[in-house]
C-alpha cells in the first residue's frame, strides 16, 4: 500500500488532478502552488510536477515551475532526472529550459550525458560540457 492509498478519496482526487495539470502543460497548477501546494510534491513513483511536465514536453511550464522554486535536479525513485527524461523524449526546448534553470547533466542514472551518448546526440553533449 502506498502513502497515497492512505489519503482520503477527495485528497487522492486532488493529487491526481495536480499531476494531470503537469502532464497536460496546464499552468493552472501554478495557482495551486501559489496557494501552498509544494512545488516539489512527488507522486507514487517519486516524480515531481517538473519531471512529469519535462517528460511530456511542456517547456513553458517547466520554466514556470523552476521560477516557482522547483528543483531542476530532482531524482525520482528510479534514479532519473527531468533532464535525462527530456533527452530521452527528444524534447529539445525542455532541455534548454532545464539547463537555463540549473539542471546538472551529470546527475541521475542514467544521467543526461549518458542518455545523449546513447541516442548519438552530439549537439547535446556539446551543451553539457
């Protein structure tokens, strides 16, 4: 049983809604954050809103979440970072937003550098130096 299964149904519904905002690139999420929801809240897999938005290719929301205080180097339960996920998904605008926000390409397993090598992204390797 995860910690979310112990939450009341209405709270589970809210958490699901918040992560859907991140997945869909909906900046309504920022309204909830400005009213006290943790910008680095994690789901049952250890993914933050930033990780979900990055993986889904929402560069604008990624930038806004970082501006709101999200950790660009947050590592999920599988050792992945938002930057490595963006490289994997070939989301170049998200890569740029994360790098501008302070993401470290050396963090995570596999890290963004290793992921770029795997996909032969020499252009990204140059940016990660």
